[in-house]
């Protein structure tokens, strides 16, 4: 009789643990900067032709937890909505990230990688392209990780942010998004 109660208690504990795990929020964090704070100079782009590109183009460390059920791949998008006079700049478009990849080390995506399919940023590249913010008011760099039901190599390389989003949520179709999480870093050219 006691063993039946122990088994029932064990099953209940496992069910509770599984339920608690399912309710863990999907979050995106960075060891390079905290949400809502200034990013270090090293993450800014490096371009001798642009005096506002004062960094080393080192991509920040990013990691995500609380992955939604049914996730088959991830996408990462980085945007500066204040860039180009409010028209926005898409600094990084990456998708097809396998479900077992839940982080990128600092500097890891400053070049092409076999861990993701490179889209096409405003700068025309398929990898991280850091800020080139002019002096004045800091810009808000939004990083968003999206959990999708796309297979890792399902989408072709070179999609712009808009093209990726059109595939993610097709007009009149079902969304392929399982959830998303965001993080904002600030940057401005130091005086």
C-alpha cells in the first residue's frame, strides 16, 4: 500500500515539474549587456568610411531559455527602429537555427556560421552588423528571438526581414511562430 502511495506521489511530482517547466517564460538574455542598458563600444560596427562606426563589430553574447513546445528552429532579428531617420535599420536577420542551439558566444555571429541561415540585413550581409549610431541621443537596438515550426533548412538564405516575416505569418495563413522574446541594448557614438 505504501509503495502505491509513493508511486502516486512520484507521478504527481513529475507531472507538477513538467507543468512548471512548460510554464517557464521564453526569455532572451545577454552577458555582454543587460536589457535596457548601454552596449559596450566593441559591439559597434567597424568601418573606416563611416565615422560613426567606432567599434570592433563583436556580436554580443545571446542566450534563450523557456523554449516553447513544438519549436523546430529559431530566428534572431536585430533592428534599430530609429536608424535612417526613423525608417529603421535591420542589422541582423538569421533563421534556421536548430532547436538544440540556444545561445551564441560573444563574437560568434560576427561572421557567417553553420549554426544559422543568413538572411539579408539593410547592409546587405547575412551576419551580425553592429551599430553605427551618430552622436546625440542613444538608439534602441532590439534583439528578438522567435521560436518557429520551420525545419532548420526549410527557408532559403538571403531573406530580408520583411520576406522572413511574410513567411512566418503568411497573409491569410497560420503563423509559424511558437513564441518570441526580446532584449534592448542602447548605443550612441561616444563624444
